[in-house]
C-alpha cells in the first residue's frame, strides 16, 4: 500500500472515530465496556431500553464507511421505534380519558332521566279510584258526613269518617294527617293490606293502620314498608342530593319493583 493511500485511510478512520465520539454525546445513557476490544452503547429512552453493540476491532480498525453508516441507521431505527411506542401510549391515554368522560356523561344522563320520572310520576293518580278522599288542609263548613266518629288523641278531639280525620276550627272543619295512636272501629273503603312480618298493616292515602283487639290503630310505619302511591298533599325534598317524599311525619324514598315505581318508608 502506498504512503498516500495509507495516510488517507488513517484520516478517514480518524474522522469516523470523531463522528462516533460526537454521536455518543447525543445518547442520554452511555455505558462502555472494554471486554474483547468491543464498545457497548446502552441507550435508554423512557420506559424502553435498547442495547446497541458496535464492534471495534483494534487490529482491522473500522470496516470502512459501511460500518459507520449501519451504526447510524440502527440508532435512527431505535429512536423511531421509541417514538412510535410513545405515540401508542399517548393514544391509549387519550382513549382511557374518552371512556371515563363517556361513563361520566352516561351517569349524569341516567340521574337526569331518573329525576324526570320522579317529577312526572304524579303518585296520587295511582290511588284507588272512586274513593272519598280530601288532602290535608282541605276545609269545609259542613265537615264530615253522618257516619262520623269522635276520637280523642293527645288532648285533641278529632272527627273520623271514611279514613279521614278532621279538626273543628272556628266555623269550619279541616282535614289533617292521621294522628298516631288514634283508634277506629273500622277501616275505610279502598284500604290496601300490606304484610309486615307476621302481622298485617293497612294503608290508606298516607295513613297506616294496625289491628288492635278487633279495632284498628293509627301507627307509625316501620322502615322498609312499601306502597305504590302517595296521597295528594305530599311534599318533595332532597336528602343528601337524593329525592325524598314527605307526608306528615312519614318520609318515603322512590324505589323500583319489577320496573314499577313505588315508595318505601325510610327513617326520617
């Protein structure tokens, strides 16, 4: 080999080494090992780790520009692979966010739909038809009918007729909610029987009656009793953001029984 060719070869090798040295400064994590005259470059990108092995033979020097170019191409491919994985992870994050937002939207729509059903339920329309009834607060000069009974509870005198309790106030009579403890001799027409444990409870427009020695006593219903209508005169309120219905001292919550809207007694 001529001297000029030999000098040119050494110059190219020096340039290649300088280029490789400059390339290693661009790699975040570098580890060098001197085993068997080989140099190992370890590149870590995010969660992915890529090992790049560059063979450096001290005797034969670099195998020309082909080795150098192959090294650059390999590093570029590894960098591209890392970018593609990052793009895929970003796509997965976006899809998870979209699913969570969709679930939140579905939950809000379901709650709005449920509230709309409650607002439009008109619970009193499900009451027995053709039954004599007046909601609490109704006043009349004539008062109850001829079959009226007098009931004493808590120092007050009530008139009882066909399931309704009246108070005489001045020149008029006013319907009130059934006073707990009142005892009547018969149940009104349209009463609904509810089985509660081993006993029976009778329901009539917001009032609950229990049997007592051949008579019937107005009782406070136990939590869990369920009815399928509420009387006119109930009020709606929110308890911890959930709809509740109140009639007198009794609080109900809406429930669905086999797809039918019902009302269950809850603790105040």
